C-alpha cells in the first residue's frame, strides 16, 4: 500500500519525509527502512496530509470497503489497523484472484514494453483461470533513441522478435511482429508517452539516417524529437492496419528530480506536468489519419488548459480522435468536474471514453471507479435538474460514462 505508491510518497516527501524512511530501494543498495510496521506508523503519523485529496479519498475507501476497517487511521490506531490488514491479507479471500472476482472486474489490462515476453499472461492462460487479463503494447523504450537504455532495448527487441535490428526497416518490422504477438495475447491497445504531441512524417532516408546515428550513439536531441514525432505517425499507421486503439499520454517531464533519479532510479513520483500544445502538433497525424475509420486515437493530457481551447474542438471534428479521462494529477473530484465543464459542450459526451483508472495499486481500483462514477452521477443529475437533459437521457448517460463508453472505445465489446 505504501512503498510502490508514488501518490503517497510524493506527498510525504513534500513534507520532508525521506524516501529511505518509506522503504523505497536505493540504486546503490544503501540502507532504507526494512520494518514495514515502522513504515506504516510513519504513514499513519502523516495521514492528515491527505485530507481533501483524491489519494485520501481512495485510501479511506480501500481501508473501509476492501479491508473492512471502520476505525479512522491515526497515529494511535496505526498498529491495530496494521494487524487487521495483515490478518486479512493472509486469508484466501484476499489473494489477488479472489479480490479480482470480488471487485467484479470485467477486464484488466497491463502496460508492457515491446520486448516483454508476456510470461505472466501466458501463465495465467495456462492456469485455466477465466479472468480477462490483457496486455497493452507500450514501445516507448524502443522509440526513445536518446535514452541510456535504448541500446539494450534494441538488443532485447532483436532477441525477442528474432529479427536483427540493424536498420530502420528491420526496426519497424520487429515492432510490427511484437504487436502481432501482443494481439494473440488479447491486446486491443497500444500506449505511448511523450513530452509533446508533435507528429511528423519523415522520409525513409531521413528515418534511416537518424536510426543509424542512434545505433552509433551519435543521435542528437533534435534527432530524438524528430524520430519520436515520426514514430507517432508510424504507430497510427500500424494501428490502422492491426486494429489497435492508440493511446497518447502527453505532458509529463519524467524523472524531473535529478537527486531522486540518481539515488532511487526512475518512476519514483518525481515526474512533473508541463505546458502542452495539440492543434499544430497533431495536425500532420490528423491530416493523414483523422478521418480513417480504422483509427481510434485517445489523447490524455496533464495540461487542463488545452481541454476547451484545443482538444475538445479537435475531438468534436475528427472521427478518429477521442478524449481520455483526467489523468494523474487531475483524476480527482474537482479535476473530473473541470473536465466535464471544459469538454462536453464542444466535444459532446460520445467523443470521450468514460473512465479507465491508471493505478499501480490493485486495491485502489474500486475506489477510483467509485469516485469517478459519483462525480459523473452528480454532474448528470445537475443537467437533469436544470432541464438540459431529460431522465431518459440521464439514465443512458450514466450507463455510458460508467461502463459502455470505455468498453466500446477499447474494442472490448467485440
């Protein structure tokens, strides 16, 4: 509940709690807190920091509805609550598969690198368990040619695909082969993270030249920017051909804190939003694929100012473009309300995709969906009370926001 949850750790860090005290492993294997009771006590001592935050709402829901704990978490109640959680987690009813079924999850999708062999997915299939667990194709590490891990990722891509990736053409062939494998494992979507939404179509010669510079370790930041923009175009082309839904998460400056990155490694809660632009950035992609009925492009942003100014008008015109729900810093009560206010009048409800959570914390899944559905119910009720929609419309809209839009957008209704 604590060590891997960056929603928790970033708030505690902001109040001076070191990550070592939360048991987060260091890159140099230096000393960190190993006693989970002490970590839990420290968290409880600071639980008041989460008042009025979505994290506080989610965690309270988890404690009450998942673990059946009625006492309020405080410094004084921390240890008895720890004992109750430990006791429950030791019982068969709290094993992951039992919770999956108790949560009434219809589909759960993981996010997996292009080089992932999906051994866990294969093991689930082989076990005979009938739950619908699907991978999602995320090729970011193979596309970011300026990242330190890129050479190793290309070696892994060669190995797992059986294609010697020594040229741009072979690189594309290998990615297509991996997408095909993911599809055999039930994938219906790809996921792409980018600092900007820039798209561009390079000639085969320029793409090859950049790729060869990257193989030599000589790629420049401009090479990385242009190659990334080109690969979004290529990913859209692949999506048209293989039917994957294409998700684009834009605007996160990853691993912003040099200290945290050097001491603890990537993805430890130190990512930060930045200003984004979509109207010009997406124009090359939308000019080529925006009317293609084979493409569904779902865009997520950390820059809320773009909702009404750019994204809603774009989604309100291009059939291929859909708007993802509020993400990361904004999948909150007020963030969800702002999203509806800024998007619906221009894009309409049916150019959005309902709510899909983006959590690493399995017990938080019901809490996140419950919060989103309550906010949407409140919004729809307000529309009905003001006479903007009638009760029949309200009934259809709540079913759509809670269930049908997401299922349709991600091609899970087929």
